């Protein structure tokens, strides 16, 4: 198993759909992250979980709802998205979630909202 | 407003020559800087980092230089190899206690055989 696995790799959804992105890390890390990369924009932090507790919510709209049932799994539940939410969503993990740690990224989910 | 900027979206270099990727930042509180490399259909992978107490860090063919007064860092790859062709992201963070990395938009490096 590779370090951080994301599913699905690609997702197309309508604005009224509900879908979920899944992330699993096999590195024994305690912190997990959701990042968003829109076209021609930098990676942008959305959420951080340390030891299953959400420690950062970077002013993300409520149509994005994260869930972290344990230190190895992270979900991003999506509902009533907008076309401008189309982007690459990247999951990452790090050992403790403290400053200056390396992040280990998954391959991402390319999301298209129609 | 972007706090980390990579003003060159792309760079082409001949195999064996030096590749220099540049990055500028605006936040003087940033004290740790990283470079990530991304191949198509893969997530970014960590390449090299530097703390603000240093002005140079070297790892094999990769060297990062930090100029704090200019708020500028650069990544040197020498000699460049075709396998280095990827998108390179510069990132920065401060000691807020949370691991919030601020990324640039990336530079696509193409190494021509």
C-alpha cells in the first residue's frame, strides 16, 4: 500500500448531488489535511485534523463537511456544490501536525461540478 | 493575496545544465521553506527544505538558497535530468503551532534530453 491513498481519482457531480471523497494513510501519522487546488491557483488548506480532532477550518463553506473517524481515515462530504468548486482535492498527512513537518500527499481527486 | 509567489509558470532546460527555480514571499514571519515536486496524476512529494537560520541547504543535486532580506528563495538542480521534469511548488510556514503551508502556484520544469 502506498502512503496516502485517495478515492475516487475522478468525480463528476451535479450541483444537487451528494458525494464523498475518501482518504486513507498507511504511515502511522496523527494529522491529516484536506487541500484544494483550483486551476492556476496555489494549493489552499481547507481542514486539519490532529488525533481525530479538527484543529483548523480555513473559512471553508459549509457545503464541504469533513469527517475523521480515526487517525488513518479522512472523508470530505460534498453537497450542493457550485461549478467554481471544481478543483483538485488533495489529502495529506504528517506525523504530529506541528509546524515544520513534511506533508505526505495522496494523488488527489479531480472534481468537476456541472 | 498570495503570500508565496512563483512568477515563472514554466522553465525549459537542456539535460546536464543547471535549472534554477525562483520563489518570492511577502510574509516576514515565515521561517521554514519547502520545495515539493509533482508529477502528473500524482500528489506533491517533498523534495528539500530550509530553515530561516540557514541560507543554503544541499541534498545531492538539489540546493535551496534563502535570501531573507530579499524574501527570496531559489532551488538549483544540477545537473538537470529528464526525470526532473515536473511541477515544482515552493511552500512556506511560520511557527504558529499549526502546520499550515502556504504554497506558490508552481513552476513546470521541462528538461530536454
